[in-house]
C-alpha cells in the first residue's frame, strides 16, 4: 500500500467501534482500524505531519499509524477516566490536548516516549469540548454545567463565562483568524464572543458579540471555516447550518432528514464540507450548490467523528 501522506485522506469513526480511512476524492475505503469494543469514537484528529491519527472514546485515547499496514494502535494513553470527548494537536505536534467527562482538560507531552500528561485544567464539571486558539497558547473549553473557559496554557491564567444557565455547552470553536470564539449548547443556541488581545495583556479577553438561535434541537458541533468567513453548526435536528461571520446571518442549510449530524470538516479552500451523520454515511457537500457530491458508505452504525486535512504543510523556520 502506498504511503498516505500525499493523498487526500478522510478518517471517520463511530458507534460500530471502527475507524475507516478513505480516499477523499474517490470514496474508496483504504483502511479499517478496530477501536475499542466498549466505546464509540468521540473525536478524531491527525498529527500535524499527517502520519498518525488520534482517536478518543470511553476511558481511552489511541494513536494509529496511517503510513503502515498495521491496524492496531501504536500508542495507548494510560490512566484515562470516563469519556474522553475531544482532542487536538499543537501545530508542531509537540503536545496534544484532550478533554473529558472526568472534569479535566489535559496537555500531553508528545515529544517524550511514551507521551505523558504535563498539565491539567479542572473545569469542575464534565467537559464536552475543547479547541486550540491559533496563537497555540490558549484553549477554549465548554462544560456540561454551562461554563465556557479560556485557558492560557503557559501562564495558567483563565477566564470563565456562563452564557446561559441550565444549558450544557456541547462544542466550542475559535476562528482561524483568532477574532471569534463560538460556544454551542444543547438548547440549539450558539454564542459568539470577540477575542481581543493587546501586548500588555497576559491573555485574550472575551467580549459578548452575538447569540444565534441556530437549531430547534441539540447542537452537536460548531466549527469555523479555514478562511474564517463561515461558522458551521450541526444538530440533532438533521441539519448543518452555515452562518456568515460578517453579520452571523444564515447563508446555507444542508439537510440530512431524520438523522443527527454529528460532526463536520471543511476543505482548506472553505468551499467543500464533509459531514458525519447517524445514518452511518459521511458526505461531501459543495457548499455553493448545497448538494452532496459523494457518499462514504461502510460503517454499520452512526458516524460520530471525522477528520480531514488537505492544507499543504508549510515548514516555518523559527
């Protein structure tokens, strides 16, 4: 099998305890990896060099090698309690963050072998979501008790806001240009803050900017497009909605009737969108026409997580 590094690779995972790797442009499944028999896949993310895929679920974090024929994980992260809900990588791959229902967001040192947890933030409630600011220093977090946190990993400072009482934050996202933080909850509302920073400040400040009544039901995911012009929300109401960040008006609504839209990922040019839904199908949509152009079929149960990265890796000399 040829190395996957140069192909456009889509990874999906779900309730059937498997992770599938697809050729994005053909829809062909080129690798299936077993996850854990006791858990669905909650989140997927590839390492910045695209050679490995991290997956998390109930009491487990696994790292898989994408460039070999091996389908077993190459690293199992030890000592993880309860559901691990999100994970992601710092841009150089030096560390990974994970969030979980054990109330903690963890920083894992990926340079050491084996990786070890080097920092912990206690949200004092199960954590549903976490995302990394493009400054690579601050992490946005959302918890089941309704708190939205911004944590500076270096200084250990943090800010906490409760946008709506008696609502669980299901996902958080920070725009690639660093201007906005979004938090979506289980009542279908999405809150937007402007992020402001100045040289004399130790960390970004959050300024309330907009509340979007986005969906009639549970919001599952929110994400900004790579060009920061669009905000995506996916929901249990069978839709994925796209909002213009210029005024947060609705631009497009993609419908997969009667199914939950669990996750989504943009292409690097912000013109295409992959969705994962509870019918066990991943879809590629052309956003301009609101039409699905390709389906990825092979999972036997709901797809709950996907990962897609097609940007060109640029080595920056520091």
